[in-house]
C-alpha cells in the first residue's frame, strides 16, 4: 500500500487492422500494350536523357609566374597533344588543378564548376576535339571533350519494362485504395471490422497490447 506507484502499469491499448500488400495485389492487375503506349506518349519528358559531356582539362596556374613564359609552356603542351601525346598522362605530369591526379578528368558534371569562359568553350567543342589555350583570371587551360552525346528520348521498346512496372504499381495502389474504401463502408455498416473483412476474404490482425 505504501509503494503502489512503484507497481503501476502504463495505459496500453489493443487494436485490430487489415493490411493489404501492394506486391500481392500486383498479381491481379493487367497492363495492356495500349496502356503502356499511352503512358509513353503522355510522359515523354519523363524519359528524356540530358546531353552527356565528359571534359578533360590541363591547367597551368598563373600564380607568381610571367604570363608570356606560361603561355609558351601551354602552347608547347598543346602542340604535343596535337601530335598525339596522351591527354591523361600529360595532365598527370603537367596540370596544376585538383583533377591532375585523375588525368585531368572533370567527368560529366563537375566541369560545370569551371569558369564561364571554359564552359563556353566546352559547348563549342565537338567530341574528341581540343581547345586552344584559354586564358582565365587564374591561369591558362587546355580542354578536351572526350565524350559528347546529345539529349535523346529513348524509344518505347527501351523503356517498356520500366513503364510496365510504374503502371502495375499505380493500378495495384488504386485497387488497394478501392478495397480499403469498400472495407471501411462495410465495417461501418456491420459495426465490425472482422465481419466486414471476412466478407471480402481479408484477414484481420491484432496489434497486441501496446504502450504506444
């Protein structure tokens, strides 16, 4: 009697629920060729692949250097590249930026951080083409576009399985929502979730006693 509070139990509640698995319902849905074609036509922008450009860069820093001498060095490097020297190897030995150790590879996205003057040159270059020596506020750069694929929209055949998966998921969710709606109305009418669930072949589960 003196220590009742030490033995008190928190309130706990128990509930019943019906759970529908979307993956199971997917087995019941059908997606027709017409459905797939319509989705493709209505959502072309969703499948567009942006332009892909890979850029290499050799950079010579102007810090504490005579620009005339620096330009002469850059022109010599450009001449070697035009004569067939490997760009990546040349970048490792001559470039002075953060990507030198990677052979001057600025990837397909990181090059967009380069100065505006260099990005403009990338837009102008074709795949496999070298730039002239580009002067920026920090130094001199030589660029190479090693890969340039234009924006494209995949064909229906290329994205067909992807669309089928999207439509199956949508239809399964719609069917699940429909069944839950029917169950809710039936349970309200019967005043029993168990009775309503049995009528449409669904199983009622029990939460057990929960503190939260």
